[in-house]
C-alpha cells in the first residue's frame, strides 16, 4: 500500500488559495461548469448536468421526521435562513439548490437543551425524472447537545445545501447516510459554522447511488472549537463516490481531525477524496490532521486521494496529513491464512477490520448497526 505523509514543515499548497473561491447565494455569481475546472475535473459532470440548471421543478423527496422532545421543525424562506448566520455556498449547484428549494427546512435545538434521542430525517427518492432541490438548516443553541441523522434512500437526482450552525459550547453529531438505489445522483454541500468551545462530529456514510459528490466545509465562529469529520464509502462497479472536505481555520486555538476510509470493487468503481485545510494568519495555536485511506479490492477500480494544507502562520500546535491507496495488507492475509482461515473469508475479515476504525468513532448505535449490515451486503455481492 502506497502512502504519503506530510507535516507542517512539508505541506502541499494548492495552486490557488481556497480563500479565493466565490461565495454567494446569487447563482449569477458562478461561472458555468465545463468539467475542466480544478474543482470539477474528477467529476462526471455530464451525468450531473440536470442539476446544473437554474430552474425550480417542484419535485420533492418524501420526508419522514422523528423529532425528540425539545426539537422543533418549521419551513422558512431563504432570507430568514441567511439571517441566522449560515455560510454562503461555494459552488454553483449549492447556490442553485438554495435558490430553487421549495423552502428551507429549519430544525432547531434551543440553548441548554439535551435531546434524549436522535433527530431523524428520512428522505426517500420517488424515482421521477425532474431534479430535486433541497435546503436543510440545523441550528443548535449554546451549550445544547444533539444528534441529527439524515437518511437518503430511493432514486432521485438530488441537489442539496445543508447549513449547520453550532452555538457556543454546544456538542453536535451530524450523520448523513447515502443509501440510494442504483441510478440515483446526489450533489451536496454541507456548511458548518462552529461556535466558541463547541464540538461538531460530522459523519458521512456513502454506500449507494450511481454518482454521489459531497462537499463538507467547516469554519469557526470563535476560539476553542473542535471539528471531527468522519467518512466511510464502498464503491461498486460503475459507481462514482466523491467526497471533499474543507476546514477553514479562521480563529485561534481550534482543532480539526478528518478521517475518511473507502473500499472499491468492480470495473469502473471510482472514488475521489479531496481534503483541503486552510490555516489563516489569525489561527494561532490550532491543531489539524487529515487522513484518507483506500482499499482497492479488484482490478479496474480507481481511487484518487488529494490532501492539501495551506498554512499562513507558523504559530500552530500541529498540522499534517496522510493518504494511502493499495490492495490488501499481505501480512494480515498471511496471518489469517496460516491459521486455516479460507482466503475468501480472510479477505472479508480484512475489509471489516479496515472500516472498523471509522465505525467505532461514530458512537451512534443505531447507525453503527445500519453500516455493519450494509457493509455485509456489499461483501455478500463481492467478487473477492
């Protein structure tokens, strides 16, 4: 398995700063997407073209909500949502989704509230031909604690903007599950603003869909914020699963940790992970690390992994990244085979162990059970 490592002393700086990206709710501020742009060059833009059209279709997902005591939900307009301090979109599809969604679905957890169970949003694609646009806003007040789970199933061409506002001292776990049926396409941008001394655990699990491309972005509203971004994906033949993370360290003494792991099997199975970290001059005393590992199970699969660190101050605790893509660990295989375990069983054990590091960090039992079940389904279809 090939692996690249970097520290603050040897960083990879992108050709242009992430701080230069356009941010706007105005669709007209973004150029058309051709696929030649750096941020789109890995993406099958032809398949996603219907989601690049700036028009409202009226199509919607079928949504079922489970709200624990203390949480509320309402639909507001975009002007109301922007007044809550949400971040502006950084790409054209997210701006289009915000402009054409039939409203902003706002879930709120008041200050000093601790939910006694997860807030669950189950969204089911109805299989229609028209693109679906959505905008979800989650606000968690100061010193509150909440777990929010969004599940996507069925088939749709869906483009979303998710806005998270985490109040000072709050602790939030946000989980996005992509369990789409074959033929679905999903474009998503998740923007989180993390308050002073707040904690955000953002989890992305992508196991279904034809094409899925998710951007997860974090900024800080005060010093001492903590962000942990976890991801797990399993790409089968002809699936394209793309994940991009961006941590904007814009305040002192904040921390971030990114860990994404993926497995690929089958001809034309494709995964892409791009991890960007920007450490601004004012971000003194921060600590950040990002990790991406990919396990390629068969010939014909491809994983692209590109970590980037952009550091504008040397007064930090630490900054680094690691990226690896490869086949099975031969030492693990030899150990299992030498103990009489059949090769097919041994290979599946290695895959389960590979994902276990991420699964153990989720700490939402219901989600861990779903992930374990879905991974077993993937392995049952495996060509190993």
